[in-house]
């Protein structure tokens, strides 16, 4: 096989707000950290152990503006993209390296209406604040509608 594949699919929670940088030509780039968790039980102690991995997410142009507008810290999101390695000179003169996920597709998994309803003391109306088609059904609603035998 002569071809190669560079594809990443992640479902995680935002670790911070989306930070967008606008350029003179009208383009922009947004960045945010995404946390993914792995949970298992230690066989010897029976203790539940959770490991968190952090990923640097990069979105561009219109996608960056949408993410900045509708995503906030703690929201669950699905991102799909490519891994890119980047290097730069730090202020101390040392060369720094980072690996980023450059997003090609994303889906919001946190339903803002549910979050709003569960947050006591808020009066702000969130109805219609998320783009149509960007929210996938939550696993609980998928199970109720699913009549497949497996």
C-alpha cells in the first residue's frame, strides 16, 4: 500500500474557552485544549483510576468563529482532523515542539438547553443559540429510539 492516513477522532471536554486570533486578511484561527479520559479498575486494589490526556485543538476561519460563539469550558465536543507538528523558538531561545489536531469537522455534544435547565438561578434564554444540525443526540436519547437487537 503506497498511501498514508493521518486522521484523528476525539470526543472530549473543553479545558478552557476558545481563544481566537484574527489576521489582517480576514482569516482567523481558534485554539482550545480538549481533555479525553480513560477509566479502568485496578485489579489488585479495586480502585477506579482515571487518566486524562490533553490535546491541542486548532480550528480555522468560520469554524473558529462558530466554536468561539457556541463552545465554552466544560462542553463536550466531537472533533475530527489531522495531526500536525509545529516548532518555534521560545523566549529563552530554545526550540519548542507541539503536536496539534487541525480540525476538519466537529459536532457539539453538549445540549445548551439541558445545561441551562440544570443551572439554578439563571434567567438567560438559550433557546436557538446553537446552530441547527450541529448537536448530536445524547446517548440516552439514542438508546430510547434504538430498536436494534444489538
